[in-house]
């Protein structure tokens, strides 16, 4: 901020903290907008992300009774389908009684990430007119997709809770570990959503590849099996899988009833924070181009 | 380039601004085509120098008209002032709250109702919910779309689209209003109404930057005008001289057709 400003006329002006009275637009250094004001503007418009997500959910009839029922039924059916699949493949009998709860918890967490990505991928390309018409931090669009995915994740907790209790899994303070894991999952979801949303601008067929990628990702994640059952020669997959550590920790807490192993938590922390930062910087460095690429 | 007396109260200050961007001229950029292209070692990215070293300022309460042929950089310039496209070089300084009415207007999701689109557009522009609620009735009343607000925007006619967009832009109580080729919306009555609203806004010490091919509108509303040509500013003067020079350049006489059409 240079150049002394003359006292601004205030006759009709409403001095609101949100009305952004003075804007300076200069070339972005190293392709990035000034971070502090970017984050400030982003936070100032958080209601926009919430409202965008709300209209999206309304489109999916989230606000009707049947729509909500579907939100509960859908994950339940999903869990049943995968349980049958895995159980038949396993020639039955090899699972302990806790397996269904493990599968369910893992599947629901996975689908939170899954939904963040599939909703997020088109968030920028579909926001075309809004992007062409007004200046706002574009990251709001993919972040709003994460809110949408999270709102769809919440009812799955209601589906999971009775299974947890009926299976007789331990309930205690160790369950608080789910909170930091969830926080890291959200961070990961934000990172991935921003990443695919920006990439979709350049590669419009990305959204049609994604279902395959996500399917493979589910199979290499410790959801349809316990992490410790992975043969040693495939253990590395859990390390290079961004969800490997987090889902292992998730199952440790929910299913095994103990604090997660620090290794998995650190791995999850590295992936969550790392991906969030890298994807966030990538998105911001690209977003100035969106208006001319759409 | 003539130098008009620079007011002390500048609303928009554009200082040797250049905007260059790279865009791909593929029909639909895809991963598949990129990989095929890499195999053939082709490049499809083109650099476009949309605005080149443009300097001007707009004092508060002034209406600035921008004229120029298609592709002269008018829209890019206005987008830069709006903060949508960052400049590649130079500096833009804007004092006051900006409201934009660029070619496409509101209605970014045609499946959402007019109400949802107005709310989302307002929130994206940085308004608070309460502030938006305050203005909502004015917006709807001005656009005369009371009974259509809860219908999806895909059911709107293009005139209704334009009316709503105009109404949103002017009712945001902007200090600076950026309008790109959008005054010619709606029927004759609404056009008159929007012209009146524009005059009213100009009288209230607000600043307007107006891009239009309708030279009559520029001549009537603007206090100053800029003529953009191939990314450069050819002229900055009072509207009459600019329009005269521009029409002379176009080798068309300034007759009624040029003034009224579009």
C-alpha cells in the first residue's frame, strides 16, 4: 500500500467493515495474490460458500423428509453392498463380528472425501458466469463443495452410531481422537477439492476419469479390509495413499477402541496439511487465469 | 491523448496498465487432447495482449464512456478495474465500493431461482446477508419481477435476465458502477427507466464506467470518453470529440443509425 490517499469523501458512504473501500490491483508476484488479503476476503465471504452449498443441497432435496431419509438409506445400502461383496469374496467366516462396523466407518469417511472431490471438480467450471462477473476469492467454490460433502457426511454418523453400539464396540474418551482425524480429513478434502477444481479448468475430461480413480483409491484404502491384514509387500501402498494413515487411525479409534498409532497420525497429518498447502497455492496461482479460460 | 484536469478525488486510477493473458484456442481443453498434442509437440497456447500501457483516471461522480471496436480491450480493461483480471503490469487503484454489470450479468446457475442467484451474487460480491435482505425488495421492484423471483432462471426471457442483472448492479449502492454493454436490456420503457437510474446515480456523486457500442448513450450520459483500439488508448477527451474521431475512423457518418442501434 503506497501512495498517500486523500481524505475520502464520506457524504453518502457507509463505512462498513465489509465494504472494501480501497482496492489496489497490481501484478501478482510469483503468480500468487497477496496471501493475507486473499484469506481475509475469503473469510469475509464465508457466508457465500455456505449459501452455495445450501442451494446445492436444496437442489438434491436435502430439505425434504424423503430427501433426508435417502441420505440415511443411501450410505446404509452402500455399506451393505460392500459388506456382501467382501464377505462373498472372503468365502465367509474369516471376519470377526466387528468387521461390519469397520467397513461402515471407513466407507463413510471415504465417501466424505469422495463427495468433496466429485462435487468440487466442476465447482469452478460451473461457476462460469459468477467468475466472469465478480471478483471474489475463487477458492470459495471448491471449499463450498467440501461443506456440501460434509453436510452429507453428518447423517451417516446417525447410521453408524447404532451399529457401533450393537456391535458392542467400546465407548469412551478415546473416541475424542475422531475429532483430530476428522479435522485432517476435512483439510485433505479441501486440498483435493481445490486441486481437481483447478485441474478441471485445463482438462475438461478430468471429471469423467475421476470415477475410475476414486474406485481404485477405495480398493487400495483400508476400508474393505483391516489395515493390518495388508501383506507386507503391499504395506507401502498405505504410506503413499493420502488416506492410508488417516483411515488406519480412524479404524484404530472406532473399531479397536484405542488411541491411534502415532505413525498413522503423523502420516495423516503430513498428507492432510501438505496437500492442503500445496493444492491451495496451486489453486491461487492459477485462479487469475480462470476468467479467461472459461 | 489529451489531459483533462485531474480531480483530487479520484475514484479509479489506472496507471500504465497492461493485461496479457495466455489462453488456449482448443475447443475443449482435455487431458486426452493434451497428451495427443504432447506426442506431436504442438503448442496451442496463445498470448493475448488485451490492454497495453493504458493510463487514465476517473474522478468521483464522473461518467466515463469507453468506445472501441470488438476486441479492442474494453471489456478486459473494465474487468481489470473490477479486480477480476489482475494486471500484468501497472497498477489499478479503486476507491469505493464497486458493483459490476458485465456482459453476462447475474444468473450463473440457470436452474436456481432468481432469488437464489441474487443472494449468491450479492454474497460473492462481499455483502452481508442482512444488507442483502435490505436491498432485496428494491432490486425486485426495480426489475419488476416480483412474481418470477422463485422460478428457475432458465424460464426467464432474455429481457428479464437483463433487467434483473441491471437492477442488482444499480441497487447495490455502489460508489463505482462498471457497466459493460448492458444498457440496452428490456423494452423501451425499461431502457428509459435504466437511463434515468443511471442519471440519478451520476447525480449522487457516484462514478460510472460505461462500455457501449451505442454511441448515443455515451454521448448522452458520459462526461469523458476513452477510445480503445487494439489494446491501446487512442484518445481520452470529452465524449463529443472522442465519438467524432471514432466515427471518422470507422468511416461512417455519425448518423442516427450508428447512434441508436445496438
